[in-house]
C-alpha cells in the first residue's frame, strides 16, 4: 500500500478543465492551495478554509466539493472542474455568467466562483428550479455583499435561457 | 488554517486499513468524505501521524438490503443514500433527515458512516441510527463486532470504537410495517448544526422520541401509545431528564422547550404517516 511521507512532495496528476496537468504536493496540502499555488488556477477562492463559506466549491468527478476540505493527493487521477472551465471560449461567458452580469449578482466577487460552480452543476441537472429550491441550494454558500436576491434572479434567468435554448435545439 | 504534517496512506484493501490502524492506533485518522475530519485537521484539533484514505477500498461503497436490515458501507456518501431508489420505502426516517445534513455541496462528499464515526451530538445521522436501533459494524485485525447505536454513541464526539477499529458499515432496520416516522430540526439557518433535532417513530404499540443537540449525545425515550395531555406530560418529563446545557446558540431552558414543542409535533407527524 502506498504510504506517502509527510516531508516530501508527491506528484499529483489530474484532468483540470479538460487538460491533463500535474504538480507536486505534500500530503497536507489542500486542494485550494494546490489549484492556486501549484497549478496557478487562481479562480478558485479561499474563504473560511473549513467548509462553511463555499467560496472554494469545485466539481470533482462530477460531484460538488469544497476544495478546502479536500487534500491535493485525493484528486490524483480525478477530473476537476473549476470556474476557469465555465466560459465556452476566450472572451466569452457562459449563460450563467452572462446572467450574473445582467443582474449584478456580485459585488466584491469573492464568493462568486464557488456559487457559479454550484449553480452550473445544479442547472445542468434541473433547468426548471423554483425560487425556494434555489434558495435552499444556495444555503451552502455565503455572500456578504448582495443579500442573495440578485443571485437568485440571475439563476432563475439563466435557467429560463437554458430552457429556451433547449427548446430551440 | 492549514493542516499539520501527516503521512498519507492510500489504502486499497481492508487489510491495509487494519494494518495501519494496528500499527498507529489513535495516531492514524481515517479519511472518507472529509467533511468533519478536514476542518478538524485545518483547525488542528487533531494531529495524526497518518491520514488513511479509505475511499479506494473495494467493498465499502454499497447500500444493500440484507434480511431486515439495510447495510450502508463506510464509503457511501450522504448524497448516494439520498439518491438510493429504495430510501423512501426502506428508510423513511433517513429520507426525512438527510436533507438536513449539511448542504448539497457537502452531502456530495460526506459519508454516512463518517458522521456516525465523529458522533457530533447535534448531527442528524447518529440521532437516526439511535432512533431506529441501528448497529455499527466494526472491524480490525482482531476480528469483527457489532455494537448497537445506544452503546456506540458514548458522548460528545466520542464513541465505543477502539483505536484500531474501522467502521466497515452501519446496519439500520428497515421500515416496520404499520409504523410512522418523522424528523424535524430547528437551527438558525438550514444546513447549520441543529440547536435541537427530533426523530419520532410511532409503531403498533409504542412511541419513540429521540432528540439531538440537547445532551452530549443523542437521547431517546419510549412511551406507550398515548396522546394529548398525557403525552405532553411524558415529553415534559423527558425534557427535564435531558442533560441540557447553555451555550452561545441557546439556553438549556430554550432547548427543553424545543423538545416539548417540536418533539410533540414530530410524534404527531409520525402518527399521521403510519402505514
């Protein structure tokens, strides 16, 4: 069984937003720090570092996860999506990101990366959420600027656009 | 807040886990979903020599009906159980309680057995295990044993697990025909730890009320099939018997009042959904 020593760095290879990447991490390194400092993917923000605020939420193998409650070594071989993977191309925004801009769903933007990851995950499974469902789902995130109203409005609007796009297709 | 230094062990068999635990005992901590252990590491409440990732151990990830019990393996995430197609028919109390466990964003990682292992007195899953007479299946290099929830949950974050043991699975009796189940919780915000949580089972000849968040572990009491004033008086006596404490979230008095009000309402809800 592999026992990785505390004092040395170990290579972690993963698929990040569709690209194979690798970097070294000590066992104690959190995925948040690994993404930001080892891989240079600074879109994922570090808030409370104990799983409460949701700013660091990412997708690991298709499931939402707090990157601060995950060790870098745990994602060896995994597929990770972060906020950098949302936009369809350079200079473009996803439907959800566009809706956030239209509705002023962020002010300081610190919580936004995590909320976008959560809502993107949610809206890919359910494009017809009620406001109550969205509010319960957003309970896993803290935003100290907006009061959540514009975030809910943006999510509902994005869901509508996604439904219409689906109907056109 | 960063975790202290530790070795990382990626276990790929039960024998691996047993070997590390036999060697390091309490200095090894098992990592499954990490939703409790990781904050404890980052806050340096624990400083293990080694963290043992058990999520690559085959055989720990299943939910299976075995006779009268549902077996939930150590690798089963809370979201997996919530999505299990037989949940409503087999474990209606868990179906009612799981949405109260953390948030969707933490249930997707956190495991059912991990919550039992940490035994937070406010946590929903230990409360349900106690309310339903579940058992905890432990294994080590010395062998296997099963411990009833009432003996497993010893106190605040403290259980009957020996330092060299792994919770391999929990076993929860399936819905009894004719019984009704209900769960309610009061907290400041959905997804926070409960100030008080209540689980009720109304069966053919008895009523059970289990409460979490009040004492240093979940507590339960059985009543005969009474209602109205006699039931209110019986719940009142139960609430006074609980070792409630004041803390910054609520006073002991407030918690007892929640047990009286929400406990009664939860029992009545369970009575209505008997079937």
